[in-house]
């Protein structure tokens, strides 16, 4: 094998491995619908962030408003979600491309396939 060929193969392998690593860490999206009478603070955490030490995103969602949020699914296919300054023990697992419906800071339903109504 020539040096040029070896270098080309190594470069190709490096680029391929970087691409696979990037795809495994790609952000997934979830959706939040606030059906409460007040603003709701929502934080998302990566799926493998069991300590929930660093929020991937934090958003305030107004009454009757919907928002798209993201986290790194890390091959698990869900985001950990904390609402209304809740504790780590109150985190909800919301699956990729699904909805969570907030009725208050403690009342919620999760994993809707489409945007829920507030009735």
C-alpha cells in the first residue's frame, strides 16, 4: 500500500466516525402545550443526564401557548422534562416528537401524538 492510499483510507475512516458520533448526539424535539392559567417554566435535559445537572433548554410557556423544545436523546428516544421549578424527582420522560400537556405545575399528561386541546 502506498502512503497516499493509507492516508486516504485513514482520513475516510476518521470522517465516517465523526459523522456517526455526531448523529448519535443529534438533538431530538418534543412539544409542550400549556393549558394552565399561568406561565409554566419548562426545562429539558438529555436522556442520559440522570442527575439533571445541566438543562439543555429552558423556556417559559404562556397560557394556551405551544412550544417546541429539544434535548439529546442519546439513543434513548426521550427527553427528561422538569416543569415549574420542580425537583429532579418530578422529571417526566417525554418521547421523541411527542407532546406534553400542562394543566398546572403538578397536573400533566404526556406523550400525545399530536397537539392536545385545552378543554
